[in-house]
C-alpha cells in the first residue's frame, strides 16, 4: 500500500531560497554544472554541493558525472510542472535593476517551461491551435483533432503517445506570467523541439528565455496564422 505523499518534505526542499534559485535555473530543461548553479544562487560551490545532494536525494534533481564534473537537471517533467504552478501563487519579487527588468520582460515574452514553449508566445500559439481546431480542451488536457494530427504530423511533430511513456500527452499548463494555459506534455515538447530544429526560436545565451527569429515570425504566420509583434 502506498503512503500519503510527504508534501512537507518536498516543500522544505523547494522553500530554501538558494535551492529555489537553482531549481528555477533548471526550469528551462537544461543540464547545468554545479558551478553555474552555485553562481545562480550566489553561494559558494561547497554550499551548493550540499544543497544539490539534498535535492537529488529528495527526487527533485538528477545528477550526471563527466570526469570530475557534476551536472544536474530536473528529475522529471512533473517537477517542472510543479515549479511552474508554484510561481503562479508566489508573490512577485521586486525588480531592482535594468538588467533584471530586461530579463523579466524576455521571460514573460517567450521561454521554455521545462521542455515546452511558454510565455506570451507559448499561450498565443496554443490559442491559435485551438482557433484552428487542431486541438481542443478536454478536462485538464488537450486532445488532437483528426485535422490536427495530420497538420502537426506533416509539420514534423510526433502526434502519437509513446506506449512506454507515463507522461501526459497534451497537458494544459497554467502559465505563471500570462495566467492562461499553454500546451505542455509530450505533444508540447515535440512541437517546441520542432520550432528549435527549424530555427524559428532560439535560446538566449543565459537563462531560459527564447527569442523568436525572423524566420520564426514568418514561419509561424505562414503555418499557423500567428502574428508576432516585436516587443
């Protein structure tokens, strides 16, 4: 028999400011070295190592070793989904510099939420898929229409759920900055992967904000009728 989930233990792990900062740094689905995570949390490598070990043991992170270097990533898409949901109910932090303001604006415009597209562009693209009747809402999930399966398959997106995957296929993920839903799950991840492959979106050098390229502005309009105004 399974016991009740130990919410207090997970909340305590996430609740430490340094650990929260490192988790947010990994929310874009990247695998980062311990040194980078220490810098993101503004703590010493030794202190970061202790925090990271606790989060690995607690099931929030996965660790990979390459020689003497240790790399970390979120343990699963469920961890990413939980972190995104927590940001929705979290009070805003004060913006103290122009650099922070610029970074926040970029995140709100377009970012990766674990491995799928979020922010203003992620929500707008999801809205267009709904308007085109390529997907439709069903409870807390999206489902593909017959036309959607054909269109997205031809676009290069995996439209069948892997029989071995326990991951949700097309989840409605509430966006913390837009307060509306974007497309998550394996379908959202495959669509985002395809946008990266086409170079319609690309990562900024630091963080998890993404930029819509000129090719992406044209391509998203031609393919889905999505109009993007440069901010």
